[in-house]
C-alpha cells in the first residue's frame, strides 16, 4: 500500500507565499525610508559627525494598503529638519493601484458591500463603505457625481472627441 508521505495543501502554500511577498514589500519600504532619512541627516543611526544635520527622534508607525496586503511602515521622525518622504505621499493610506482598482469597481457599478468583500479577498483587508463612496469626491473629473452639497447635474465626459470637426 502506498501512503502519502508529503501532503501539499495549495491554500497553505498560497498563504505562505502571499505573506512572504507582503513581508518583503514591508521590509523593502522600511529600508528605503531608513536610507532616505540617512541621506537627509547625512549620518547613519547613532553616528556623530560634523556634516550631520538634524537628529533622529524615533519613528511612528503608518499603515499602507498595497496590492500585496497591508504593510506597517516605520516612518523616521527627525528633529531639526523636516522629513517628507518621496516613497509615499503625505496622508496616503493606499497604493495608487489599489485606489485605481476601487475607482474602477465603483465606476463599473459594483455595489459598495461587494467591493468590501472583493478587497478583503484580494488584499486581505476590508475597505470601509464610506471610503468607497468618498471616491466620487476624490475624482470628479472621472464623471462621478459631485458632492451631495452641490447641485446635481448631468454631465457628459467626451475624452479625445473633437466636436468642431465637420
């Protein structure tokens, strides 16, 4: 009789690979933030030299939703100089491709609750219904409705059409 010696569980393997990729993305982004802080201060951590500008004052955690899942970034805090990272925009909580996917689902008419389920399946974290509904205020140029405080009008967006042609 043949017994199974090794048993492969596809779900477990996919989960481990996804976690490995997410961890790699998190590690890479955190390392890039550290390098950026070192270049700005002109000194490594705990290093004292005459060219040093500013001092480190710890870090703060910031969550970012990426296509690989949620990552926690350790953003360095600096004293004496302002630190605005070029890696992620200020106040950004989602990668641009994630936001584009949310907008595309919204424009395609996918219900807010369904978008919530889809985002959890794709990225491992739910996006709140208010976040999805807020997309219409973020991208009015995409033909989405105007904010509720404004008058509702019907508008047509013709991108790349020349109406003056005969």
